[in-house]
């Protein structure tokens, strides 16, 4: 039985399905973060680098394990032998024969200081690579959050400037009509036009900044964007850091910060590199076993078969390498000094960055509240100025200045809110805690995506 659906009902169902589809695809901080960890080129490169680094361990271990080899040859031989005597050339004997030589050998390293140091070094380097991968995960979270916040801030500032522009356009129209009726002055027109032109120029600049911010965010997730969910100030929680001591955050970062963990691994790897270079003065000892089988191995042993089994110890002792070993030791020690200084530099920079972001959160609470009050005061001042203008006690310029002050206060408030949000995200990243669960918590500060 066929069911017929009217065009009107079909259109209604199609519109509903489209609405659901758009809602499902609407973007917020959490959805974009999930896309970023799947599409961000820098993070994917870090994952590939970690996979490659993990292969250092089996490669290094292979140098300490037995290795077996097989070699073999099989030839068709043609040999002419001419015998000479004191009277001249003698008889020539022609030989046609097959020969072969097969051998199977096993070598088990017993003492190779360089190989053992390489194995220990590989474990440390893999730990460093894993730390770098964790750092890349934190980095993609902070870069995505920064790009998302840049878009929201650019949108908010653009809306403030557009509202200014529309207000100045109203002032200009009012000033022109007042001038035509003799109730205004030419100065009022010029002042309104000046502010309007400035707002128009700022609108163009802010639109460019918004376009670039969109491009930067789109580059991270590698797909087109839908309208983004905006910050809802009522959902935003303004709290100081927990714990509320910078020293506690610095101490925690020195223990778990991915960048510092990777730098410490580099120091340990460099220390093992010194030991590996020093092993160039040491002997090596291997156990060797070999099974050999051949036939007609030489022209003097045609049709002679030979089977041999050889096993025993093989030792090598370096005596002189032209100064290469001493040079490698000096180079490794210099690299160790470099790694230690890089660790110290990283420790200082991380400490400084934590202080910055800690203050950004701690002081951001006061900044946001102060700017919220500044906006309320600017709104009240504008309202009073407009009443004074209607009563004839204030001029057009006074109103324009009051509107400019309100716009400035709103921009400052937007900046303070988004800076506080990013500082909290960045502070978590510095101690390796910026994961999807934390991103979801901050995503709760946003409204539903706009359609």
C-alpha cells in the first residue's frame, strides 16, 4: 500500500529534518575540540612522532639479543689447468664441476657497553616522546580554545562598534534636521559625522579581524564552521585558582608539566650518551656459533665435502681510533651541558608563565567585576547625558563622548571575561590537566549555538 504525502507536509518534514541536522552540527567549544584532536595537523604529527619514537626500544633491544644469519653460494665452475715442464708446455686438464658453500651462524652479545647504554637511552627517549605527545594534547586544547575565544571576542567587539555606528548615524540625522530648522549648529553635524566615520572605519577593521579569527579556527579543525555558541556571563563562574598559592602550582608543574618531563628525559638521555661514548674505550665480547658445509670449495678440493661446526668466544679490544672516541666523549658532555641548561630555562619559563596565568585568574575575578560595574556606570552616565541634552543642558558632543565611554567599557568587559576564561584553561594546561572533561566544564559556560 502506497502512502501519499502532500507537498506541504513533505516540506514541513524536510524543514524539521534540516533543523535537527543543523542543530546536531552546531559548533561549540567541546565539539570543536573533539574535531581538533582528529584533524589538527600539529597534533597528528606529534602522534606519528610518538609512534616512530616507540620503535627505538625494540631496535635497541635487538642489539642485545641473539642474531642469526645464513649465507650460501652455489656455482658452476669451469677450470683449465695447464702443466708445464722444463721442455715447455705440457698437458691441459679441463675440469667441469659444481661447488657450494653454506653456513649458518648465531651471535649472542655478552658484553657490549655501547649497546646496553643505547637500550637504556631508548627507554628514556620513549618516555620523553610520550611526554611530548601529552604536551601536544595540551597544546591543541589551548590553541583551539584561544582561536575559539578570538572569534567570540571579535564578534562581540564588532557588535559593539556596529551599535556605535548606528547610534552615530542617528545623531547625524538628528543634527542635520536640527540645523535645517535652526535649532542646531554646523558643529553638531561635524562632530556626529566625525564619530560616524571613525566607527565605520573601526567596523571594517574589526570585520577583517573576525574573518581572520574564523580562518584560524577553521584551520585547526579542518572543516567549515557553523555559528558558534557564545559565552553566557550568567553561567560563568568567577573563582580564584584552587589551590590559591602560586608556589603550589609551580611545584605541581615541575613534577607533571609535559614540557619539563620531556626536557628531563633529554638530560637523562644525554647522560647516557656520555656513557655510550666512553664505552668506545671498552672491549666487546660475543658468543659465536657457526655451522659450515661446502663441497669443491677450492680447485684443490674438487669433489671433497666438508662439514664443520665452530663455536666459542670472540673478543675485540679497541686500541687506537685516531682520537675519535675522545672527541665523541667531549661532544656528548657538551650536549649534556646543553640539555641541563635547556631544562633550567624551561623550568624558569614555565614558572613565569604559571605566575602570569595564576594572576590572570586571581586578578581576573576583580577585573571582570570592576568592568561590569564600569559598564553599569557608563550606561547610567549616558542616560543622564541624554536627559540633559533633551533639557538643553548638555550638547551633542557630550552625548557622543558618553556613548564612546560606554562602548569602551563594554569592549574592556568582553576582553576581561575572555582573558579570565583563557587564563583558567592555560593554567590547567601548564599542569597537564587540560583534557576533554575540563573542556566540557568550560563549554557549560556557553549558550546553545546560534542558528
